C-alpha cells in the first residue's frame, strides 16, 4: 500500500493489526473452517476456542482486509481468500509461513530504537533466534514441514526453469541446497536420461526422499546429506545448480568446480540485489531482517557473484533474466537472475 493522504498513512501505521489477524487465521485454520459453509461469529468462537467478543472483532478486521465476507448466514472466505489462499498452498504450509512471520515479529518491535543499535538488534532484545537451518537440523518434524512448504512454493519456479534451462548433454546434475528437490524433479520429468543428486542437511533430505517417492522419481534422484559449506561434495557431475539458496563464497565455488567434470556447467538462479546496498522489492523484508541480525548484512549482486566465480576458476560467464509465468508468485520466482559459468 502506497498512502496518498493522512487517513491512508494512519491505515499503514495500523497495518500490523490486519497482518496479525491474517497470521492468526492461517495458523488457526479459519479459512478451511469456513470453506464448506458460512459460520456465525459465535460458531467460529466455539470451534476455535476464542472468547466471543474478541472473535467478532477479529473477524471484522479480516472483513476489512478483504479476506472474509459477512453475509446473512455468517462469515465465509472472500473470493480473494479462496483463490490466493485456499487455491494455492496447503493448510499446513500456510500455517508454517504464518508461524515463521510471527517468530520474526519481535525484531520489528520498538524498531525506532532497534535501528540505532550499533550491533545486533536481536541481542539487545534477548537471545538471538536460531536460523532456520539450525532449527531444521535439530527438529525433524519442522524440517519436514518446511521442506514440503518450499516444495509447494517452488513449483512455478521449478516449471519455469524446466522450460528455460537447456540440459542437452547433461546426464548427472548436482542440486546444491536443493531442499525438496522441486527443481530437480521438474528437470527429471523434462529430461528422461537425467539423474540428479540433491545436497542438503539430513532432515531435509529425509523429507525430500518422501516427496520423490510420491512422484515415482525416487530411482532417478539421490539425496546426499551434507552441510555443503563445510562437508566434501560428491563429484562427477555435468552440471551443478544452486537455485534460490543465497549462499555464495569463493571457497564454496572452488569445491563446486572440483565436483564437476571437465567443461562442466555451474548455474546459479536467484533474486539478486540490483546494486550494492539495495534490495529487490521481493527480498526487502528479508534484507531488513538480516541487517537487524548483522548490521553489515548485504544481499549479493550479480557482479559480486561473477567476481567470486572468476576467482574460483570458472570461465565463460553469462547472465540473463528468467522470464516469469504470469501466474507465478513474484515473491518467490519473480525477478530471477540466471548466471552460468563453465569449469
């Protein structure tokens, strides 16, 4: 929302309320509760265990946000909620996305004070929350939910890459930090001779194997459990892919080069900063969150990655933009840059 008058500025100032109301609706399953038939406020309150008066105000906020409609028979999902929420990701994926947003919220509280912290703003609040990779290493169920959520979110991007990437002459693919293997599975469906190895942490690999088996591709994809920033990488690949991982440095690139066959290709796909210190719109909230953790945090630019690739010994670098399908979610797949290099 871009305000044009004082009332709209005040609405933006109060935007945390409808945002929190939406998050609660996703975590508590409100839209799925209302999907089959309208319910009165008192019925919603009973089903979800919410005090009746509080529930009525909550539903009113969601009506104001255009996500719930109130009719003569009660409350029901709006057409927007049916298409953008019920018609896209699963209930569990939306619940996980909402809970992650709630976990990030303390970093934004008292932002006027936190912006002036010379060091980590999170440390000034209290214990710094663990990064999601650490959480998934310790919690197999969270890793399973997270991996399945990303599989759903990455489907449009995976399909776009399968349409755009030319894997002619590629028999063995390494998908670095590939998580569920969403991109690998899309490429396997497109290229019958291809085999893939997804490299990620153990709990994520376990969830990825489940997904591959559900799509009858478990015989063509291997999930290799490793911390790719520290552990040795498998070798003998015609191509390595790093898609939407946002982890780049020269030592990693050197190890990727060692994992490739002669004249092997390394393809990086990500939403990159258009300039140093500037975040693309889709990543702006992540950039601010990162800077609250580490004041010097910066999203990588394509120029930075190209320089790192050259330093690691790669050559014949090319750069292009990935065309996004009209139906894609721009937060996930819009504005993707494709950088390709040869060993």
